C-alpha cells in the first residue's frame, strides 16, 4: 500500500505530516511512501533526507497521490484525493467539507477530535502541539518585552523580575508557566477548572481566581472547561482585572471545545496595563481571548501594550512541532495496522475510531455532522 505526504499549502503552515524518522517506520510496516518535493523544507527536513529514509520523491501532489491508499496531512489537502483514500490529519472540517469527503468516497479521520482517554495519549495531536505553543508563547513574549524576564542584579542597580500571568492551565498554559518560571519570571495563573489550582501551584506559580460551588463542577469528563454562568464570569473578571493591571506579560490560552474562544481580557483590562506590557494570545486562531487581538497580526494599543495574535502557534516552532505531530499520526496508524494484511483496519466500534472518523463508505458517520 502507498502512503502520500503532501506539501502543505495553507498560508502560514510550515509543518509537515511525516518526517524522515517516521517515514522509515512507515516503510518498516510494509508501506511505500511518496513525499511531494519540498514538503518538509519549511520544517527543516530537506528532500534528500526523505530519500535517504526510503521515500519516493514526487514532483507534484498528483504524482504523490497516484495509487495512494493513505494520505497524511497537517491541514485538509487542496488536491483531489483518489476514491477510497484514508485521509488522516487535523482537518478542521465543517459540515460542507465533511459532506464533500463522503461524496468523494474518502474515509476522513480528523485527529483533533481524538477522545481524551488514556490509550489515545500517544496520538493526541492537540496536546503535543499545545505543549510547544505554550513554550513558544513565552519565548515570543520575552523577545517582545523591553526588559529582562529574570531579576537582574548589577553594580548599576537591580532590575526586577517580570510579572507573567497565564490565563488557562491546560497543556499550553502549564508549559507556559513552566517556561516562564525557568526564565526567572514571577508567575501567576488562573483557570476555572478545579483541578487546575494544584497543577498551577505544583509548578511554582501562584493561583489567581474566584472560587465558589459552581467552579467545583467546571470541568467536563474529557478534561475541558465547561461553560459557566454569567454571574461566575463577572466575579472572575473582577479578580482578574485587578491582577492584570499589575502584570508585565499576559499569556492567554483558554479554549472551549467546539466554540469561539471566550474573551478573558477586555479592552478595559488592556487599558489598565503599563506601557511596554505584552499580551500573547494563543487562542487567536479561534478569535482570541483578548479584545485587542487581531488574528494573524501584532498590534500596539494606544497605551503602548503589544498584543501578539499570531496564527498557528505550533507552526512557529516547525521542526519540533512536525516531529511530534508525525509521531502522533504514526502511532495512530500503527495502532490499527494489520501486520499480516499490511493494511490499516479501523474497527468502527473502537472509541478512538468513533471519535476521529468523519466519513466511511460514502456516508457521514461522525455524531457532530451526521444528519
């Protein structure tokens, strides 16, 4: 069976769905692998490394897809896929796109829909990419901040440590906390989920937030934050507003599954911050957590606060992001690989398969999109 890896064509996408390391392992499964020329260049993987790993280099997407039964992708491919193709990637599909996959006879698996269960952890693309995004957020903040992160004691005097506030203590937020601490910042964080307080404190940061009975049930069984009442958010905002006014760096990481990102940093909060402060919005792809965020851009507010709203944060550290993403996809395929038949077999009753499969046999099968 042939597996194709295409060059990503979405603007700003620098990752690749397979690396020379994972190509070797895919070939060891019994697959032949075709990689479109230039697919890995933006991630630091030249064509020669794919050839050395045993891949066939294809000059065009169409050539790579010829005879392919499986396609690995980061984003939904623009190229027309052969009927019967197993497409695996973070497809970010809407109802129209899912219907198109079904009509084309494509078995589409969207990895961002992976269930939050123990056996799926090694193939969890959201966690692997969020971890790197959290790290990168702090590095970008440090570069944009016009002072040092740690306390600097010199003969000419002392420069105090930066006050860094992380909003949201999921995978990205926890990595941001850890990285900011390693850089010597004075770190605090907030999250509405009850388990987050201890996780924040375990990394050496202080917890900031409003707590009541409602907040004790603020987490879904999958580990995501639940939507809470307007009253709770108003009280939480009061606590956060007073804290943000004293911060040098604010890193926003809060996402609610399947919804537009909530606004956590209002225009009034931004206006209360000191000139030279930096806000990093990791939720910019989903609209942003900060009222001043312009997705895809860096803006400086009237009071001198710099707001970083880059899209595709994992893509800002492409070599590492591609390496982890490629391993996630390899693990998914290996988990459902029939060694004797040398082909994938995705049992429709499996929890992981149910979670990620959008279409099968010409029909829409995912509960979020099925009529």
